């Protein structure tokens, strides 16, 4: 971890002091695009998790630590769709992290928890109470506040070709 | 069992996100078209920290699958969100991100919202 910190320091020093002025040079130069990507990340995660939870609830057996159980689970169509969506989620989230700070991406994608709760209520019949509205409000407020901060602490290096 | 699985999820998530953010910062801004996603896959396979991060995510994923079988999703999701706290701290002190008052306040609001969604 200490090595990482030192390396990060070096990278920051080596980074160019200013971003290119034109908006078309890189996808991350636009904050709107960053929000759109964050929205895609949220959708892939929520729908992926829903498919996964749906499939797992209808498997009818406990997994435990047996690897064969997991292989059988992956063969379930709903679980497989969930896994495919979560792979897309992983890749788009990595792209988001290449555009924006970790401490920016995490709270902004936190809106996904609201979506997960709503989907859980609609499709999995999980219990919901009025407190959910307060929680939802707090998550949106937090994400909005973080959204007003600059999404990159340091300008990123040029894209390697 | 519930708490052991939760601990595995939180530790592996924090490690995965931290390493991913560290590597993706160095890699430059990636595109998200079809070619961009293939490029991201190749990038993942060529960086050992990213491979390790994916391994951590897989561990977190399987622990999560096991957890949602013995606990409701409305417990599993918010409980694993405490990783947000550790990750924000790592972002500030190790990744040297500008975590000011607004980001701290926003992250705490999101966290308390997630906890409220739990019940």
C-alpha cells in the first residue's frame, strides 16, 4: 500500500497540469457524459442484481461452500443473464473510474441502491416501509451534492493507443 | 455465518475498488463503445492489479450470492454499503483525491440513506 501511495504521487506529478481545452479530445472531459456513464453503470448493476436474485430465489437449494452448486446456478437462465449484465457493469464501471475520482463515482452511483430497493419491492415482494422514502431522499441528496464537485482531482494521462 | 460473509464482501469490495481506481487513473480515459469495452477487457488481462481486483470482485460476488440466500436482499445490499466509508478514506489518504466537505457530506448522506433503506 505504501508503494502504491508513492507511485500515485509520482503519477500525479508527471500528469499534465491542464486538460486539453477542446471538449472532443476525450470522453471524460464532459461532466454530462460522466453522469450518463454513471447512469448506465447504475442500470446494469440494478437489473443484473435483480436477475441474479430472482434466479437464486427460484433455485430452491442452499449453496454453502460446494463449488458444484455454483456451477449449477450459473446454468440457470436468469442467473446467467444476471452474470452477463454484471460483466457489462464491471467494464462500464472501470471506464467510469478512468474518467472520474473513486470518491466521486461511489456516492453518485449510490443512486443504484434506490433502484435496487424499488426493483426488489416490485419483483421480489420484499418488505418496504415509509422509512424508504427518507432513505431515498438522503441518497439522492448525497449523490447530488457530490455531483456538484469536480469529478477529477488530477487531469488523466492521454489515452494509450 | 451472515456476518462472516458480510466481512468477506466488505474487505474484498474495498480492495477491488481501490485497486481498480488506482489502475484506471493511470490508464487514461477509456471509451465505452463496443471497441472500447473489448479494449477494457484486454487492459484488465494485462494489468496484475486489475486481475487481482477482478479476483476480489469474484470473491465478493460469490459471498454476496451466498448471503442473499440466508438473508434478505434488503439486509445484504445496505450492510455491504459500509465499504463506502473505507473507500472514501482510502481515496482521500492513499489516492490523494480532493475529498472536501461536500464530498464527505454527500457520501455520509448516501450511507445514511442506504441504512434507512435497510429497514
